[in-house]
């Protein structure tokens, strides 16, 4: 406890700030009022309800600002926050850069898509690929650094060069989720997401991104495989969908370039019911580099 009364939890954080400014709390030592606000924002950031006034990023940013400035934050400074909190959700084109809200996107868990409508276009149908274009960097990715080397042990870096798709030009914010699974589909390493693709051109989506496999090759269980799930955003349905997947088994791990086949969703981590995505010569293009002490 910080030695002051517990803060109420009104629905509006701007209203809560007014209570701090205009109530008896303004008599607290410097920084305490700010810490009360930080505690309120922290509680809201940890809550599970979806009717919050702020996005998660906004709450964490505000809380961090409160903590960092608590030692030099005067009451007069605190009062300046009131109009900011009051108008933080208002889209203002006069802001130094465009902060127009982006609609929330739902990312489906593996297997969840089985109960939803499949891709509108089938293997041979659909429109052709679009013209060359670039993607906005909306998905930062969750790539991890290379593990420390160990004597006699081998680490694997996989460069995802590109993926071939007949409708590559229509994919919105595409990225690839990389995971390492055992024969039962259990994760052997942390799952990683690439950033959004660099560009689309003809029938290819280009990534050119390195994935550091988070386990020494010698420590992977027999029958393990590395999976690559191609995902993209569907604006009409407002969720991120898996379009197809590919995988690479342990006997395919060797230095140099490799192309692997694409399979229809849902992703079959147990590799028992596989169906090729297309008969056309379209593949996932990779390049492997082995590191051994």
C-alpha cells in the first residue's frame, strides 16, 4: 500500500482524473496523485472486459508515462492531462501524423476456421494476381534471436524468400507463422510470426526474412517438423485467416535452397490428412543455413 485511500473505478478515466485534481487527493505529496492514476490504469490494463475506454497500447503507454514522471509531476502538470484523456479517442486530422483508428482484427486459433466459411475462390477459380505493390508495416512480427551456440550442436536459420500463390496480389497484410511440432502436433519451440510481407509481384508474395529455430537440431524429437502457415486479413469477415500451410521434415534440413509444397487449410500438424493447395507449380521458397561450433 502507498498509504493513501484506494482509488474508485469510474467508467471514465477522465472523470477519475478530475477526482484526483479537485478532491482532497490534491493535498498528497508530489507524485502520489500520479501514482493513483497509474494504479487505476494498471488495474484497467489487466482487466479482461472488452468495454474498456482505452486500447491496450493506450493504457500501457499512459501508465508508463505516469510512473516515469511521478518524481517531477506537479498538480498543475496533472491538470493538463484532463483534456487529453477526454479527447484521446477522438480522431483529429490536425495531429502531427495520421492516427486514424484501425478496425480491430480477430486472429483465429488453429482449427477454429473449420467452423467458418472457407476461401471464396477455389483452386482454379478466382481473379488473377494484382500488380506489384507494397504492404504497410502493420504486423511487427514476433521473431526471436539466434540461440547461443553449444559445442557439437547445430542451429538452423531459415530464410523465407517468397511464396507462390495464384491470387498473391489480393492478399492483405500477409505474414507467416512458423512453429516446430512433434508427431502429436505439440509445440517444441516458441511460435514466431514474420512481419508483414515486403511486397507482392505477379504470383509471388516476397518476405526475405530470417527465422532462427529456437532449438538445436540434435535436440528435436524424432518425427518433428517445421510448419509455415500463410495468413492474411479478410476485411469482409474482419479476421485474419490461414490460407494455406507447408512443412519441412527433419530429413529435409540441409544447407541451401529448398522449395516445399503448399497444402489446403486447416493446418494438419499431425500430417495425416494432407491435400495439396494447387496442381500449379507454386511453392514456398526457403534457404537454409546451418551453424555448428
